[in-house]
């Protein structure tokens, strides 16, 4: 085995699977709104969009199993439900969001067509590729991501070096927390537990290295891919803060396509109209391959769950595509709003499962897993309910929960449960 070549292939594969092109619309507006506090926002964003996903890959390096293995210490029933929820969320939110991003970045500015028409044609094509498993996707993905990254680095570099490095007054009261919560919207932590299993299968098919060799390879690849995400995300946040202040986008920021408008204006200002067109096309293709990967992976999971039936695969792919059309006609910003309560519920559980799977054995027993997950679940409920239907009575309850005002009320209870149960003597699994 050529270790350098294998490391390159695995790192590139991880970055490509993490690299949901729709995520590119998030950092610039976050940096623009953060203004002078963009660095604090970037720090928070990196916690949930980069650091936690890297830890997720490290957990996969230790487990070398599937998504099911992340939660099986809680109970087999819990892990099954968790897996189903993750895949359903994947086809209901990030997959349709790729259609919305494609419409706002590339289709609507050029053709002015309706989002329903875009999402319908988009997911018909997605379904065709999912059902036929064309190898062209691998070919496109292999060369597509380097092109997108190269153009993005040009946008970031030109944007920063040609700007006056001035920022606007911050519109965010709690920049660090806002960055953490905005990082939820990348779905990168969920991506870590899903795509890590895909990478492990790919590694096993390519060579027969021993457990420790694979563990080292996966861990190094995770760090390299994470560093790539860090550069892109931090660069886009900073260019949104510095270069965005020089662009007249007040009118665009008042509508639902504000994220796409900001990224498009920055790319036009830095690369010109042709560069922006190339960027739009490449991002649209990346969105497309991401949607195909999500739906194919979900169909594979339910196929394996239900007797390895090809009919189940086809039906799942069709249902996921129909759902994509329905949700995908919403604008990008609306999908983000819909996703917030879902992510406030599932993201904390995903984060604690990731962290628990890299802790020393003393703090990763089944009893610790159950205590931490239960504490996380209970203390995440006020965050979800508070977002959906805030009330005075709920406010009276949350005032006694540390960090609940920041939608992070689960953090300290989960930590306390881990420490208390982990330090108890004579624990039984």
C-alpha cells in the first residue's frame, strides 16, 4: 500500500463528502452580520462545523464500524431510531437545500424561472443518477472539488487583499454563541457520523491493512480534511466581514435570497462576471452530486435494513426525490428556519455521541452513554420548544438552566452526567 497515495485519496474523499456546496452560502452572511466581531463568530462556527466533525472522524477511526455503532451502547433500539432519524433528516433538509442553493446561485439569476420548476427538474435528474449509479459522478467529483476550492481561494484572496480591511458594526449580540449555532446549519457533525462509515467501507475495499494502520489513516485524513474546511469557512467569514462592507447589498439583504446575493456580489467584485458564472456552475454541480450521495446513501441504508431488497432501494429513492421537490421549492433561508428546531434536537445528541466515542473507557461505558444521552435529550427540549413556541412559563423554567438563554442548556447537564456517572465506583455496563 502506497501510504502517501492512500492518505491523499482518503483525505480528498473525506473533504469531498463533507463539502456540501450549499454550506458556502452560510459563512459570508455570518461574517457580514458579525462585522467587527467576525473573529469571535468564526471561532464559534469552527467548533460545530469543523472541530466536532474532526472528532467524529476520530471516533470512526476507533470504531471502524457504521453509523449504528455510534449509539449502540445506549441501546440497540435507540441506535436504530437514531439512524433512521439521521437519514430522514438528511433527505428532508440538506438534500432539498442543495436544490434551493442551485436555484438561487445559478438558475434564477440567469433564467428567472420558478423554484418549483427548478426543484422538479433537479430531483428528476438526481433520481436518474441514483437509480443508475453512473460512474460519471465519481469522475465529476474527483475534479470538481479542486476546481471549486481553487476558485473559492481566489475569491477569498482577492477579496481580502483588494479590500480596505474595514468592517461594519456588528449586528450580533453574542457572536461566539451565534457562530456555534450557525455551525449546526452546515450539518457537518451529522455528515461526520454518516460519511465516516462510507470512507471505512471504501478503505476496506482498497486494501487489507490491519486495524491500527486503518485507524492512523482515518485519523490523519480527518485532520487534513478538517484543516481544508477550516481554511474555506474562515476565509468566507472574513471576506464577508471585510469585503462585504464595501458592497451595496442593503436591498438584497432584505429578501429571502440574501445569502446567495451576497456570495454572488462578492464573487463578481473579485473575479468578474465570467468568474462568477464559473463559480455558479461548479457550485451547482457540487450541490447535485451532494444530493445524489445523500439519497443513494439513504436508499442503501433502508435497503440493508429491510432484507437487502432492491425494491426498497427504488421506493426510498423515489420518496426522497419527491420530498426533495416539495421542500426544495422553498428558498434557502426558509429551509434554514425550518431546520433550526430539528437541529436543536438532533445536533446535541450527535455531538455527545461523537465525543463519548473518543473518551477513555472509564467515560465511555454503556451506563455513561445512557446517562449523557438522557440528560442531553431532556435539556434540549426547552431549546426546541422555546424556538417553536416561546412562552413566559417556559422562560421561568429556563432561567434556572445554565446557558439555556443561548440554546445550549444541554451542555452542562451532559458534562455533569458524564463526570458523575463516569467517576462512580463499581459501575456495571
